C-alpha cells in the first residue's frame, strides 16, 4: 500500500517545516530505472511505447500524491533530462577516479529486485505458488537466476574500512539501531565489487553509459543519484553554485532497500568525496491479514478508496500511529475505525467540544485571569500533576521527532489528550459554573484544559495540519503563535476568542461520525 515512506516522510517533513525555515521535501518515481525489465515487459504487454507507458503511470502517482495532501517540493521522474545529465556526469567522475572498470560478471541476478546477489545471499527454497525448488534471495525471497555477461563494475570492496569507520563515528546514521547493526555486520562480512551496468541488448530502457553505447547504467546507481539531481548536482553548474540543498538531513525508505541506501549509496558518495545524508530512516512494512501485500496475489489496499472513506488526515493519523519502524504492522479497516473513534472522535474531538463550546465559562476570561492572578496549584493535586505533564510534553515530543520516531511522538501527544479528558472529568467544571465562590477554581480548570488543547493542537500540526488549523482557529490562537516555541505552558495569553464560527450540532465538529462500522 502506498503510505509508509510517503506518510512517514511527509510527517517528518511537516515537523521540520512547522518549526523551521528552508525545508525541502523531495519524493520520486523511479519509473524507469528501479524496475527496468518490469517496465519494459509491462509496456510491451500493454502495447505501448515505454516512455508513453511511464508517462501514463506517472499521472496516477501524481494524482495520489495530491489526493494524500503530500506537499512535496519536487516529484522527481528519473526519466527527466536533468537527471540523465546528473547520472552521466556522476558516472564519468567515478570512471575518471578509477572506481569503475570493465569485466565479465557471473552471479545470481534477481529480475524483480534488479540486483545481483553474492552466493552467501541466496538459498534454495520452495516456491509456494508452484511447488518448484528455486534459488532465491535470502533478503527479499525473490527468485534469482545465474547470469554471465560483460559489464562495468564499481570497486565497492575497497570502501569496506571507510564505511565501517563512518558507521562507528555516526552510530545513528541508520534508524532504528537494529538495522544499523545489520548494515555493520553485512559490511564486516565482506563486500564484493558491484556490477553497475547491463548490456544494452538485455536492457534498453535506461540511461546509456556515456562513453559506451553498448551498456546501460545499473538501476540503483542511476536511481540513487536522483537525490542529488534536485539538489542541483553537479554543483558547479554556472549560476547554481550556491543553490545546493545537499546533503539531505534524512532519507526515508522501506526496510527492503536498506543495503542500497546504507552501503552502496554511501560508497558511491565517498568515491567522489561528496557528503553523505545525515540519517536514513528505515521503516517496516504493512501487511494485510498478516500476509505480505502483493499485487500479483491481489492482497493489496486501494489507497484512493481508503482516502475517500476515512479522509486524508484520519488515514495519516492511523498510518503513523500504528505503522511500524522496527516491526511490520497489519492493516485493517477495523483498526482505523477504532483509532478514529477512540483517539480522534472521543479523545481530541470530545475535549475540544467540551472546552470550546462549554456553557458557563469563557476561555478568554480564564486565560486573562490566570495570566494576571493565577496561583500555582497545591502540590500533589491533580492540577499540579497536569501542569507538570504539559510543561514536559513539548520536550518529550521534540526528542521523539529528533530520534525520527514520529509514531512515538504522536502517542506522547495523544496520551496528554487522554490525560486532559480524565482531568476534566474529575474536576467537573460544569458543576462549578454559575457559582461565584468557585469562579477562581473554574478559571484554573478551564485554563489548564484550554492550554492542553492549544499545546497539543500546535504539536499535532505535522500530522493533521488542516484539522489543527481549525482547532487553533476555534481556540482563537493567532496564526503567528503556532510554532514550537509557542508550546511552552503559559506562553500565549491572548487567545480565547474564536477566529471562526463554531456552528451548532455536527457543524464545526472536528471529527464527525463515520458513515459505517466496518
């Protein structure tokens, strides 16, 4: 299902963009180069020219990105002319430095993965669909075939020590730590030189080797350079010397392509003395019915149907809340409904309605009163405990985001929402409203609950920007006071007057009821 890398990357990007300036988010469709053979076969089956087939495919990805509100700065097509120029320049620089040589290559090749595997990375296995015994990749389970051909090689083996030194100096380069350890062990076990081209008679749809038209550049060398393309590589282009956005702060990838991004890519960059991306966040996969999603078996989710049914922000909330970084997560409509009702409707939505539409109090007056005369609650009281929770929340959330764990950050925020609902239920301000002797106590309760909403609303912007805009508008928080620095308890004393019409009944409700239960 389209969602893991896109939504994880989108949320990390929104976190950075909410708090900082000058943040770029780049997504890509390696339409031609990550699946060379499959693209050629699919185009042939459809009776189309390969380029026309890719143009058609691209449109569906573009539509999905817009439908999912993924506001990327660039959507790279690796068939674009500037990418071709960057790839061929990179190749020539590698060759000039002696990192590429011609040689006969024999080895196990997986068409599905578009990669060669060493003997240590393949095994004899049983194909469950046919009952045949086949050789397959240990890492991906894809069938491999023995191939012999003349092509070009990259001297990957000579970068073993340099890579290990880099990993040791940058232990958080790969997230999570378990995959960092896997990468280190893979490199320690030894590296073989990497085939970086295919004969053109075996692969026509790709970027030609610039000084040998009998060869096509290897899929991953080509595809990985797309990260540099929109960073204006090669950086010495006249007039663009100061416009590079490289190195990237973070690559967001699936766990199945760790080797390419965390071993091959760093080695390619080291070969040209280019800086490495600062971190690589590797996420786990989604399963369906606890089985791997697969188009060939029909075990998939249509993202358009899911978005139409639940909405973009509810889907993003679910994907980040339940999606796995370390371990796979199982997709189920029942889980989406449960998270929506518990977390969004009965949690955040209920709290917002109680506070903003409450009878017998004024958020604005409570905020103003606390700003002028508010006293610290008695030590050990529920109010004192809740203040401590709110004071520590921004730092906890920031730490989770810094560790590239947006799911854990989301759970921290939602735990504060649940705690605020419990605090409000115990404090029962509706029983105090209208009693002049309880006015000070009422103001204190409403102020703490309103601050919870304000702080959580600001922190939830990376996940649900449109809904949180509405929430903060309902609270009357100025658009200029919605940055990370504004999440300090008591830092805003000017809100409380709604900026929009609150409406009646379901009108204006943050999270309306779902249309069905299944």
